[in-house]
């Protein structure tokens, strides 16, 4: 059918309204485009089916890891022990996600491809010219990206388990590549997470050791300048010696006062004592009395006390004693005089006391001089004590720092050595085994390609029908324009 297009009223555009086809009209319109839709459907379906037929079955190997908190996740400050936040650890979920990021990183895939071999992992196709056109580096990078696409890792919330899977056309290669990736991951994570801080600790330790040597040199120069070998020992010995010298000076002064008192007393007594004294006094009556006493002794050997000779002898002796004891008798005789021995003794004591006083005075003066020298020395050491204590404080701080960094260097070295041999916090729950069942996307691709071809053909038919500017059927003219249709002409 055709309509008048001369602008006399039969053109749809002149009425400003587009025909609104019904479902039947749409069916008729699509039937008119059936050859176009069949052509498009056939082309797309054939291409899709051809592509689907090229798809091969893939085998997926699976493995599981358990991730626990390890030393690499425990914060340890580089500045020193007992730093703020030291010993803190991230949450378990964060640790698991960190391990997944390491697993899926490009370096792990690169190491795996290098360990297995690109051609062994992904055998090249004989007719694939695109791969042959690539240079070795680009070909290797393509293989790494392909391996990363075939590999996957996921975790279940609130668990420490990571599920790993690897797909490959070869089931043995799928298991082999997954296990090799786990091995390379265990090696690579130690390099990433276990930072080798030994050189840094050693450098800091050497720096503090150098500063410690400088301070030790300053301490040696200080001791040499002050003439001591051991400041504290010298100061303690000096204080002890000063206290003993002061005590000895006090004791010497006390003894000097005592010696001066004895000397003064001896001098006073010496001046009052006569130089000469009577030594002896001899008379004839004394001799007679002695003779009579001897005779009496002889008589007593022969007679008793009451005998007449004895009594008479006693009377004679008594009479002679009376004569001797009388003034005349005492004056009659020879008197002998000589130097006074008491004064001689006092002279000796006086000289000894004088010498003692002189010695005590000299000793006091010497001790007083020593006390003054020791006090001056003590004041000099006390004046430089703050400088010495500051040097000691710096030395103690540096020694503590050297000790701490030595311990941390040894700890870091031990951690690195242990990390190179094992990963205690990563437990392999299940290694990959060769899968027995494979999955193929061939059926899905076939169905998808057919559905996509049908959908595309339908859209093409609808679009082509909408682009036509004639009425799909006479009833559409009557329904949309309200004009009667008298006849139809086929074109």
C-alpha cells in the first residue's frame, strides 16, 4: 500500500501524528524485516557458536591457608624500648586482607611464572601469530597478567582462613602452579613484611658508640686536668683523709694544751725546789750505838731478855740514844750535802715537757697546713663535680643506648634468620591437589551467543520498521487518520 505524499492531506507528517501500530501491526512490520533479522541472527549466532566451540574445559585447583598474628604484625619502635604504642597489633580481619593483597600481588605472580616457566605454564599455540609478534618481555608480562586472572583468593568473615583457587586447562598444571604460588608467596611475604632493620640498628649503635668514645675521651681529659685517676674514689678518699686530719688536728691541739700545762707546772715547781740538799750525817755516838747494838745481839744469843747482861746492855743503848737525840748530840757530827735529786728530776721533766710542747706545736702547725690544703683540694673537686656528673650522665645514656640497640640488632637479626626459614603464623591447611573435574563455559557461551543473536536481530528489525515512513496496514490509516481506505496498491 502507498499513500499520497503530495501534501494534500494523506501524508502522515502533514497531520503531525505518527501512526500508533497495534500488536498485529508490529507482527506484520517484523515479518517484513524477517530476512534482515535472519541475516543478523545467523551472522552473530554463527560467530558466537564458533567462538564457543573453541572454548576448552578448565580445571580449578583449590588450597587453604590459615593466617595468625605473627611477629611481623607486632609494632616495634626503632627509637627505643618502651615507646608509645609498642606491642600493638592490627585486627585479625586486617591481617587476613593484608595477606590476600600480598597473595594477589604482581611480584608473587611474576615469581611463580619465573619458577615454572611461561611456555610450560601456558603452552603457545602454533597458529597464534599475536603471541609470536610480542617481544619476550611483553610476552612474559602477558603471561603474568593471565596467571593473575586465573588465580583468586577470598576469605570468610570472622575467620582466619584464606581460600585459594587456580584455573588452567591442564589439571596438573593448575595444582602445580597454585602450590608454587603458595611457596613463592611464603618467600615474598617474608621479604615484604619482615623488614631487615639490622643495618639501621647497627648504624645507630655505631653512632652511639662513637659518641660514647668522645665522652670517654672527655672524661679522661677531665680526670687528667684535675690530677685524678678515679674521681669518686679520689673524692671519697679525700673526704675521709680530711675528716681524719681534722680529728688528728683537734687531738693534737688538745694534747698541746695538756703539754703546755704540764710544762708550766713543772717550771713553777722547779723554780721553788733548792738546788742542794743534805745527803748524810755521821757522829761517834752513832758508831758506839751500832757497836752496842751488835753486842746486844750477841748477848741475846746466849741469854734471855731478863738476864742481867742483856738488861744492862739495853740501858746503855737507851742512854746513848738520849744523847744522840739531844740538841747537842744532833749538832755533834759530820753533815754531807749535794745536788737535789728532786730538782734534777724536775729539770728532766721540764726539758721533756718543753720538747713535747715544741713537737706538739710543730705537729699542730703541720696538721693545720694539711687541713688547709685538703680543704682547698676538696673545694676544687666540688667545683668541677657538676661537670663530671654531666659527663657521667651522658656516658650512662649513651651506654644504655648502645646496649639497647645491640639487643635490638641481635633480635632483628634473629627474626630475619628465623623468617628466612619459616613462617610460623601462616599455616597451610590444605595444599592443592590435581582436580578431577573440569568446568567448561561452552554451553553457556552457546546459549548466550544464540540469545544475543536473537536479541540483536529483534532490535535490528524493530529499528528498521521504525525507520519506514509508510503505514504498516490499511487499518493503521483508518485508526490514526480517521480516513476511509478505498483501495490498496502493492509496490
